[in-house]
C-alpha cells in the first residue's frame, strides 16, 4: 500500500470521547464505508486534521513540531499516514478501490440490507417488538385524529431508545387514528447524512427489516423520477447505509400489522447548505421544484391512500457536532426555545418561513432535518400541522444534545 505524498482525509465526523479515562477523538463515517468508529489520540488526530490534500509529509512533520515542540521523524509521520490509509480514512487509491467494490456489491443486490439493526433499534424481532410496544404503552392512550390517519407526519430519526418518548407519542397517536382503510403506500423523505449527487434520490431496492421485507413500489419510483425529470432514480447509493429511512420501518411494520401490509417509496434528501451559502431559497432551484411538483402530483392522485413521513431530527449541538465548547443547560434551553419558534412555521404550513428561519441563523444549530421537512411542507402546500411532542437527548458529560419533534398534518 503506497503512502500518499499529499494525503487527504475523507469527509468524516469527528467528536471528542474518553477511552480508559483519556481524552481521545473519535472518527465516524456518515457514509458507512467504515463500519466502526476509529479512535485517535490527540497528537495523531492533529496530523490527520491537517491532511487536506495540499500538505506534504514534510509539511505535516513541520506542523507537528511547531504545535507540540516534540521531534517527530519523517518515518514516524509516514507511519501515521500509512495507518490512516489502512483504516480507510484517507481519500486514496486504496479507499476508492475499496469503495468501488462495496458499491458494486450493493448495487447488485435486489434488497437493501439492514444497516442500523443492533444500533438504532434491536436486531432481534422479539426484542424489537417488545421495545416498540413498551414505548407505545409508556406514551399512554392518545386521542384519535377526527379524520383518521394524517396525510403527513414529521418523526425523529434518532435511535429508538434516545427518542422513545417522542416516537411513542407520535406512533401511539397514529395507532389510535387507524381506521379500516389503511394507506397502502408510505412515502419516507429521509435526511442523507453522507454525500450524494442531486437533490433527491429514489431506489429500486426493497428494504429488509427484522420483521421481514418491505417492498418498494418500483413502478411508482420510476414514475416520480420521470415526472421530476431525473436521470434514472438519482444517486441510489445514498440509500446504502442511511439510517433515517430505515429507522421508521420497524415502527411502521408494527403500526400496520406486518412488513407486507404496506408499500414503500423511500427518498433520500440532500443537504441544503449550498442554498444557504448562496443566499437563495430551494424554491429557486429547478431540480427541487420539479421533484416537489412530482410529489404534489402523487398526493393529488392518492390522497387518503398515502402517508408521507419526513424522517428528520432538528438541532445538533455541542462538542460532538463541532462546537469548541460543551453545551450547558442555558444554551440548551435557548436552542429549545428557538426550535419552538422554528416549528411554528411548520405548524402554519409555511415551508419558506421554516427555511428562512434556519438560513437567517446560517444553520448554526445544524438542523439536519431541513431538507425532508421543507420538501414535505412544500408538497402539502400550506396545509397546517400540529405539534405532538418536542424532545431532546442531552449528554451532560460530553456536553452535546440533539433535539427532535413529532408533528402531524391531518
């Protein structure tokens, strides 16, 4: 394995952690090519963080000496870079060959394998059923919506245990509102946490769950793609390890009474960061408006027979998500108050107001659910929503938090 002369770190998530009582930096791959978290000691992470493709091994050596005042040999720097490359952390020939192999293997499969079973939710179907039933029971009996199941909902996509209160209240309300006529189609708009091409992507693959196979409506996916003027189905690889769609499926299987009781239209949604940076609305982008138009056509043709789900967390705060300072109770309370202001726009059916609120902050609270919530609100075209629950997960030791909410659109 050749050592790159100008090494470049891949797009990874870095967050502080503790290992055997020591401060370390953990690296996680949002695209899932690196399955496990890689832990680096701070000096090694310092070298890794400077690997941007413009610095040579000599540049890294000199930067290390300036930063720590310790002597490090060129062979030692090369050894560190080689280790990063072996762990598939670098954007190198070796990683690209590894990625190409995994991508080809995935695209050849008829069904999407589970990527989050055992982490975001229990992998064993009996344990998973108990996990979901207990959160529904804890939520208590909910008053049914007067017109049955809503046309759309916003749900968290954090793991089931951390989001159990919000999941429980939302899905308990949906269960109470179930009538005899069950929507045979569920459209899930999920945040893509990795890199993807294009604003939206569909897939031909069915989704495997611990409860069985949920079939994707391939004909409908192709029809939506044609109506939106897409090149085929878009970046199907964005579905490979993305958890935001997958995490809803066990809950939907329980809600509808089985994996074979509904069809699926899974859609990954790309980041809107470029729109915020350019100071323009997604509504000014032809690709976004064409896709939303296709979803509006689907809603018009199937209202009463389709349930839209925006699988979307809200703010990501603290050291885990890039802040230099840990999050405390005061800052968290402020962020929660801003969440509530932001969500009022969603309740009012104001997609542009929701986007503008986040853009005015330059997305400083890292609202990862912006694209799916915006797409849902635009599809529902001003329909008002109702907040069911607003919760958060907070780790006081690490000083990080994630906020999320459940909303329904009757």
